[in-house]
C-alpha cells in the first residue's frame, strides 16, 4: 500500500476523463505503484467532463476503493482543457502531473521526469512522444493542426508534445492566476516561461475507445484558441491588405503609363469583375475575423466561468 494521502501530498495527478472509463482502475493502480517505488505520497484527481460512456460510475467505484483518488464531475461537457483547469485548481502537491486517461501517457515515465527536473533543476519537464501509437490519419491531422497553430500564434507547438508532463507547483499557481476564458494548456505552458525541457518517452497504445478529437473538433478548438490567444491573424490580414494595396497601386501606374504610350487597351470587364470579387472576398474574410475577435472580447467581458463543478468525491481516509 502506498503512503496514505495527507493534506499536502508530494505529487498530484490531474486526469481529464472523456472516454476510456475502463482504463481508470488500472491507471490509478499503476500511479500508486510508481509513487510507492519513489516513496512519495500522491493524489489522483479524475475530472469527468460529462463522458457519455459512464465514466462517473467508474470514478465513484475507484474513489470508494482508493483514498488517494478525488473525483470531480462537471455539469456538462466543457472540453478537455477546461477539465484540466478544474483539476489544477484543486491540486495540493508540490509536483503536478497532467496526463490523459487512456494510458497512452504512461505513469512509469514519472521517475525519469522527476530525475531530470531535480537535476536541472527544471520547473517543467514535458513528455516528447517518440513513436506514436496512433493511426496514420490521426498523426497527419495532428501535424497539420500543430503546424497551423504554431504559425498563427507565433509559438512553438509540436505534435510530439501535448499535455503530459511534470510541473512544479509554482508553475501551476501561475497558470491558475490566468483570468482569460480560453485556456489551452500547451500554449499557456509555453507562455508562462520558467525553466523548461522535454524528454523522450514511450507512447502506449490506447487502452480502449477512440480519440474524441476529429477534424471538426480540432478545427473549432484551434480557431477558439488562436482567436483567444494571439492577434497574429489580424496582423497577417493587415499585411495582406498592405501588399494588395501596393500591388494594386503599382498595376495602376503600369496601366496609366502603357495607356499614355498607346501600348495598352482594356479588353472587356472580366479582369475588373474578378478583382472586385477578390477584394470583396478579402473584405468579408477580414470582417469575419474581426468579428471573431470582437466576439471573444464580449465573452471575456461577460466573465462567465470556464467550467462549473457538479460533484466532488473524496476517498475515505485509510
């Protein structure tokens, strides 16, 4: 039996749960085994993001059997990163691990992470997945998503690095002070700074179920995060407008000069119509993008909570 949970455990595990409820008992068992080998007390915070596959019933059973487990149920599906935030706000450990529930993030990597963190010293040790145990289309979709996201936010995001990592408590405290509605965990980790590194880890096969992120959900997540996190799209749009204006002015000068020397004669209205359609499309795109930012400002001004907690269950003291 691992050390009984105390008021302030040595390490906290935050696990958002949406799908793969079958893996939760084994996940908690493997976490306990790792912490026992390290001689560290621990807590596991399982956050049910209203999984439709009965995850909460499994969490209730795990909490009854393991005093180290805390179950949090949200009132509805708020999204993975809101669930992570709900767990981070309740951690007690000096170290915090964020990981997925499907056992692709393996608890047995913790000793290596902890050794690197203490020898650095580093405040953040993130897991860099080597050979990903995902289908080819999933890998390509992730690569496209992270490449686009990195460019539009002017941050470094990698498909090999996600949420899984070891974080010192002061890093989590800094993240918890973040007052914005849009909280995309990997981007926030990049933004807050501190001393960071990444180490290669093995990537396990999914225990059960499928990823809840399809192209539509990834696109919606990326759009919300880009608009909420960066103004680079507005700058790119402004640059596009400037380039179009300069090119148009140059073409006007060329047409005027050619007309004066009788070397140019307008042949119909096709080019004019195409130019109008192109400019109209660009303007509508710009208006839509600006509208997204205005909408984001409205959401932030309303001050709505990122998530709402329905139930909290704590394991009985041993």
